[in-house]
């Protein structure tokens, strides 16, 4: 039976809470180096958007307490067409955390990629990338801890452990957005092939809702979650937000293919007596409506012309102009200020210092 552990936490104890969660759930049959996949959804700091520094520190501390050497702990993250991974790592305190514990942060932009031929039948990736699926060589054959946050997404309703692995693809992964539900489940099947032991940790210090993963509202939740079943974890997260995991396409696909459980009634909830439900919603905004129009209303040939040819820089510029220049200054900056005035935001600022 799939299980998800849900823990109430607070800023004063969150690092130790994560460490204890790792030590409780991390049960590999043999010790191998561990990839820690952090999540950068925006170069800017925004609540619930990207992996907070205490999440990375707690995961590292848990592994060190279990006897792993510093060289066996391998945090990684990649850039996207609209993020700067180097600046993002500084902004989110990951560089400082890794330096504090003597662990090297690996930027996948500097790593070699190789073609991977999955054993499982792919739903979409083999068609999207007929030349082969490019994945970093450094991650192969190692165990995996995925660090994600509790938030909604304009394409997939929720985004958590499963979609975090999407960042392992090379930077042309935006080609897969039309078939995003199938693509991230393909990658979950690949995870099962590449990583003998897998664990996902989700930060719910605050929950992000609305037009995620960037233009969100946020609400304090004081939760951390963990599970070896990523379908179950993302399903429980959806329930906490207020969405029905039985109606989310990628979770249904994961259950259908035997990769996990999406029926919360069949998932063992540990740590809390009652699962919270914040009754929040996923929403669209101007930018996401335009993206959905291109991905799901326009013919695929037109999408390829706009997003997979020399014309593509227009979309990167449009996204950055909307989110980084307009939306952040018009709406987001006030929400970030309120966040930094909260206990969680004050903890974040201490990491930045």
C-alpha cells in the first residue's frame, strides 16, 4: 500500500524535520551516490515557487546523518529558456547551503548529456524527440531525492515531484508542452529505470495557488511531505490544495501504468490525523491563456513554427516581459514583501544573508 508522510512544521524546526523525514523514509538496499534534484521555477524568489533553502539543507543533513560522504551527495539543477540557474541558485540560498555543508552544487548546463533508450514504451517522448531522449550522464545509476513545492500549475493543475524531473531533459523540453501529461509520466517510468531508490520531499511551508508556477497567491500551510510513491505524493498534494487527483490527467496515467496510486482513499496517510484541505483553485492568466492557445488550439505545425524554429526567441522575450517586468512589479512584488514579513519569509532572508 502506498503511503505519504505529512508533517506539521515551523521555521524553528523545519531543517531538523526534513532531516528526520529523510532518515525515516530513506531505506536503500545498498548505498549509492544520491542525486538531489532541486526545483527552480523562477530566477526570482517567490513564495512556493522554487525549492526553499531549508528543504535542501534538511535533505543534505539527513543524508550526512545517515553516514553519506559529502561527495556522495549530488544536488543538481538545470536552466530553462526563461530562467538563469546560476543566479537562481544564489537567490534561493542553495549555493550558501552547499558551501556550508561542503557539498558541490552541480549545474546541469555544465554536464555532458547522452541519449537514453527507455525500456518502457513511451507515451510521447519518443515521438517528440525521435533523435533520442537526452539526459545528463551524471544522474544515471544513482539514487534520487526530488525536492518540490506544494503548488498549482497552468498546464497540469498541480506540479510536484513528478514534474520536477522534467528539468532533467535538455533545454528543448518546451517542445513537450503540448503533451506535457504524457511526457512527465514517460519521465517517471524512466526514473524507475535509472534510479534504484527514489524519494520525493515536498515543501508546504506555504502553498501556492492560482496561475502557478509563478503568478500565484500564497497561503501559509506549515507542512512538509514525503513519499517513495510520487503519484501518491502529488495526489495527496492535490487534495491538500483542494483539487481532485482522480481528475488530473497525469496522475490518472501514472496509476494506469502501475507507477503509483492516485486514489487518496487507498493511500496510507502518516504523521497527521486528518489531511488538511485548503479549498484553493488553479487559475489561468493572460500569459498562460496564450500558451494554452498555442499548445492546444493551434495546429502542431504552427506551434513548431512559433516555438521550434529561429522565430522562438519571441516567446522567451514575451514570457520574461510579462512575468519579470510587468506581473512581478505590478502584482508579485507586494506579495513577496508580505511573504518576507511572515515567519517563513524571515527565515528565507536569514539564508540570503
